[in-house]
């Protein structure tokens, strides 16, 4: 969830809460429950969190999204450290999947330049065909998840 896309002072409290709930709290709760219910299983356990380059490369009007994704990266790194201390650890990775031609991209291209000064850059990327297809992205994420190297790097900044 990308929205709200606005300077922070123009965002309603409920919008901030909704963004953080979906982008950060939900993965934390799901991970917590997954690890709790599988802690005694001696099986290959893998957690793949979908982060974003926005966690690292900040632009105006994306404070909620970028903060949540940076938090998800930090959470993933913390879980990786914790899992090194348990008997049957899970491997955990956060990945930046890239710019994908989804509703999220369509939504950001419809934001006014007054609220989001980079909107024209996102329009240009779409017009130039530089967005990944959801199908390509899904296949790459599955490859990462099933890779022998899964978990060797905790944050993957590319899916290639």
C-alpha cells in the first residue's frame, strides 16, 4: 500500500495508521505467529518480506510508505539475528522487487504534482515501458524463495 502520497502534514492520522498497519505491522504479526507455530519443526522454513527501494532511496510525499518499508528491513534483519539463536531457525529475507506495473503504480501516477513533485518521473517510466510485469516479478520472487542461496543476504536490493 503506497497511499497516502502527500507531505506528512497533509495526511490524516487514520491514513498513517492504515499504511503502517498493512506495510509493517501485518508482516510482523504474521512472522511472529509463523515462528511461534513452527519453532519445534525441524524443516526448511523461509520468510520472504516484500520491501522496497523506497526504504533506502527517499523522495518527498512518501514518508509513510518509506518509513514502513525501512521498518520492514530492520525487522527482517532483527529476525535473522534472533533465528541464529534458535534450534530450528527460519531463513528470512527482505527483497526490493523493483518497479512493477500494478495498481500501486497507476495510483501514484494519478497524484497531483502539488502533492507529489516526482509524479512526472513515474509517468515517464510507465510511458517508456520501464516497469516490470507482475508475472515477471512473481517468477523472480519464487526463484529467490526457492534458491539454494536464500537467506545468505538478508536484504536483496534487486531481483535480477
